[in-house]
C-alpha cells in the first residue's frame, strides 16, 4: 500500500495547490481515525488512474523515471568524522512508464551533512514489506537513529566521534507498520518508537543504555524528546502531554482543534500549531503548553503562493520556528518570526527526494 501512497504523492505535486491553512488541514498526516479509510481511497484512486492511463499522460512518472544518482558513486556512511547532518531522505521508487509499474526494491536511506556531503546508509532499513521504516536525527544533527535488520533493533550513531549504541530492546521487524514514527533524544539515550501511527497500539519509550522500556498511550503522537521530557499530542481533542521520561505528568487540553505542532519553544512553554478554524488564512497559533491558553495568532507572509502541506517543527531561536512545506518545486523549509510573521527561506530540497527527515523533527514516513 505504501507504493500506492507514493504514487499518489507524486501525482499531488502536479496538482494545483491552495492556501497554507487549507492544505495544512487537507494534507494533515495525523488523522488518527482515518488511516484505513485513507488507504482504501488511495487504492481506488490508483486503480482509477490506471484505467484512465490511455487518456491521461503520466507526467509524474516521467519525472520520477529520470535516472537516479548512481549509488556506486556515493560513499557509505563512515563510522565517524562526518559532522552534523542537515537532513536525511529516501531515494524515490522507480516508475516504468511503459509497463506502468512502480518499483521500490532499491529504495534506500541517504544523509546529507551540513557541509553538503551525501552518504548512503545501507545499515538503515528503508522498507519492510510494503511499509517505510523511519530514521531520526538529533536536534544538533550529530546523532542518527535507525532500525537495523541485522540487529532487529534500533541503532544510534554519533557521526562526530563514531560511537555506536545498539538498543538492547529487540523490536521484531513485523512490528513496523503503517507510518511508524521514530524520535531520538538529544543525548541519544532515549528513543520513542510508534509502530503504527493512527492506531491505539502503544508506542514504546526505550532507554538504549539500560534496556528499560515504557509503553506510551497509542492515542498520542510524539512531537519530540527534549530535556528529559517527551512531548506528546492527541489530536481532535486537542491535548498536549509533556511526559517526563520517567513517566507521569498530566495532559493539557486546548480550547480548539489544532494540528501540525512544533516542539516546545526555548521559553519552556510556548508551542506553535495551526488552528483548523483558520481555513484559507496563512497563520500560526501560539499556545501555552502549561495552561492550554491561546497566546496569539501570527499571520505568515513571505512564503510562495503555491504552498502545499505544511508542518511546524523545531525552534531556531526564541522568536523563530521552522516550517516545512511542499510546493510545486518540491519541499522547502522556512524560518517564521513568531513576532512579525515574516518568513525567510532556509533550504530547498527539490522534487526528487522522499521521506525528508530534519534534525529534531520526528521522522514522518507518510510524507
């Protein structure tokens, strides 16, 4: 089913795009009660597209059919001395226009350093069956966490020193299911693995040093692990739970329905999100993580008019949060000043990479 979702994702990049808030809602990945329904819709849509293939040209297939960079020309990720990472991504599936098939067998994870060097990561499992396997990068870009098929466990690698820790907690490969998620703490000690986004199956908080584990309520999704606290969000309600890694804490209920949450800001209490009532309005809502109170709304300006699905993520400073979005030119990342709403371009990632994973942001294989 993932291959079908990828095909639809490629088709979506060719479709007309609308306002920031509209697509934030329409393209929102975290619809907990709709996973099965969306998969069914995807199947029907692809079958319909296939039946109409004679009349409709596959422009997206032509784009994706462009030969990928030869893996033989790229070095494998060395043990150390790499430096901080800027991002990770998966190579796209190959599309055969004549046969009208999609081949994902050679998909692999690659990482790009802050200095611009690209490496293959053959140790990181990219797919299991029809599902995509996530990786995670620490906030400072120094640590890379991934799932090792050989170890049947997660591995955390320090790309500066070369130190490597294999989690003592075995996770059977078959547990990795639809849109699984992965987060890593800044010190690499803790991982949160959600085996199936959009279900009530518990996630697992793992201590990679001791092998200790803690189940996490599957109704919540992880936003990040920072300062000994796991940030969790339950959508629709909407609740925010700042759970200590030792457990405990109480969720805070917001007055409204919010999506696409950022991590907690450096002030320890502010989070940025999108209000579902703000359809057609490109603006962020700043919320108090302690009280649930809405602090203010910030109109965003300075981004292109072709915004696609958006997501707020890590804070670059006390006044600027990064926002990722998908447009006709591919994925881009902007910094948004939460005081003035002014956006500035931070990076463009193009159209030929999938499953973009940024430092500090939870890996979202459904992207």
